[in-house]
């Protein structure tokens, strides 16, 4: 399902025009991205959590050049679904 499919489904279920639904969905995603960029987790009860995970510094190998490189510590976004969400998918 694409973002356009989501917008169409919400518009059909609520009767709100697609332009308004699209603006709302876009704004929702921007708020999530902005919060994660500030290292703030987002918790949506019954759906799941968008969290920032910290990755430690590690040593890796570039096998084509046969060299060792250092990958610095960094943060990555992650999603953890709620238990009720997981049970509905099974």
C-alpha cells in the first residue's frame, strides 16, 4: 500500500477531501521525522513506537581494498509495533 492508497482510503472512510487528507498525512510524517531528528521518541498507543536507537562505533572491512575502516557511532530511527498491533497482523 502506498501513501496515495492510504490517502484515498482515509478520504473514502471519512468523507474528507483528498487534498486535506494528504496535507494531514504529510504533516503527521513531518512531525514524526522532526521528533526523531531531535532524538525524541514518539509513542502511539495501540499502534507502536517510533524510537531512536544508538549504534556504537565499530570496525568494518572494505573487502575490495582489503582495508579496515571505522564506522562512527550514530543514531538510527526504528519502529516497534504495539502488542495489540502485532496480534492483529498474525
